[in-house]
């Protein structure tokens, strides 16, 4: 996916998130301001609203990319589909962790005062981190590699936050986009898995395979003249 499309998707998701939060805020404000104290609103309601907005952004961005990739998949001949076998790395978690940290503790960071670190903020922060971890793991487990005639596609409901900046993209591995077979610089084959090494810093795709799927993957790699990587 080109940087232009990524920027457009990011902007669309950002405005959609702002609209979503505005609607939620408009709907609940009369009830909230009439039934809760200022302390509760500042320490619980506002952080929850921004947390909801963060999750909405990730889910909405993942949905748009998933639907765009489904169109690519429908227009191409599918040879083989496999679930990727690797796990999330720390970098992919840091966007959620960092933004949640700002949501719940920005007043304390800004004022350098511990009085803004309340029990309610700490508890909500821990719950939000746990929910983000569950969301990330569930979405990442949905990602599959689809081998096509002219290339391959990584697709799934990927809620990792995609910031369209060059230095950030270089850290995001196994991005859910369409790749050319030229993006595979080499592979290593093991008894029960195959590792595909992508060019640059795009990552390594780990494929858990049995004898039959190993034979099929190897047939595609040989046909595309992808070299075996040297140790």
C-alpha cells in the first residue's frame, strides 16, 4: 500500500474517531454532568472516553485495511492460504501502551505531581492495557498469508496502529498489505516451519507447515526463483 493511501486512511480514521467521540460525548454529557462529581468526571469519565476513542481508531483502521485487502484477494487467483506463526513484538504494543499512559497520567506528567495519580486511574490503566493486549493478540492471530499468482497478501483484522511515517513504518513488521514475490529476499526451511525473510526491515514471516503445505509452499518459492537464505 502506497504512503499516500496510508495517509488517507489515517486521516479518515482520525476524523471518524473525532466524530465518534463527539457523538458519544454529546449523548452522555447530560447524564454525566448531572450525576457525577468533577473528580469522577476528570479521573474516570474523560479517560474512559479517550480510551474508547483509541480502541475505535485501531478497530476502524483495521476494518478499512481488511476490506481493501479483500478486494485485492477477490481480483487475484488464490494458490494457498496459511496462518502466520509468529507473535507480536514489543514495538507493536508500544503505541497502545504509550497512548494509554498519556491518557491516564498526562496530568501527573505535565505537573510533575503525584496528586493526579489516583487509584481509579491506575486500575483503569491496568484494565485498558489488558484489553489492548487481548485485542492485539486476537487480531494478530487472524492474519493469514495468501499466496497469489503475482505476489502474496497478508490480511486479517489487524488493529495495530499504523502511523504513516517512514521511520515508524520501518519498525512495523508483517504489515497487512500486498507484496510482490520480489519482496522476499530468501527463505529458510525447517522440519515444521518455513521462514520468509522480507527485504529491508519489513520483517520475517514464520509459517507453521506440515509435509503437504511445506511441499506447496516450496513449489511456489521455487517457481518464483526465490533463493534459499544462507545462515
